[in-house]
C-alpha cells in the first residue's frame, strides 16, 4: 500500500503566520503532539507540542519561533512501511506528505492507522462463530 492511499485532510496544517496559542489549541483539539506548518503549499516543518508548552509568548507567530521545526517528510508514492519507519524513528504522532513536486499534499497520523486496523483488521468480528455442545451421558 502506498502513502497516497492513506493521506487525510482531517487535521488542517497551520499557516506559518498562525500563533503558538492556536497551535497548542489545535493539538489539544485533534489529540496530536505535532502539526504541519505550511506557507502556501510549501512545507515549513512540523511544530512539536514539547517545544511550545513552556513558550512564554503564546501570541507569537510560528514563523517567529526560536526553536527549529522538524522536517521529516514522506512522499505520496512511497510505501507505508517507509512511513511507519520514519514516524517511529522520530516518535511522531503525524507526518506531512508531499507530492512529486515537493508540495504539501496532506498528512498521515498514527491514530488513523490504529483506528483503521482496529475496525478492519485484528479488531473485527470473527467471520465464523463456533458452537460447542457437551456430550450428554
């Protein structure tokens, strides 16, 4: 399965001009620890809740942050194993997906993976039901 099959727009990216306060609000609302930051269709990076929690200027814009943004990326034509390996190595709750022209295409987040597999995979109801009868003496 390719990353392109898993892209979602359920969590919008932040604009580089959005504030720290807005980023923290969205992280709480969407239950993630990272958010993508874009300028037009260019990915600026991922902002981390860890970097923003103790920040003393909630009104400051993302592009004015002193902390560097993470920039792990995956392309829509790559395999999902590459996606999972990258997410696990950086301990990410989501990752930005780029197209072949390096434009922001959407994102993938770990909660979606768990929900998808739980509903359609190992958590699904069994296809057969078994009935065991005891032998009567």
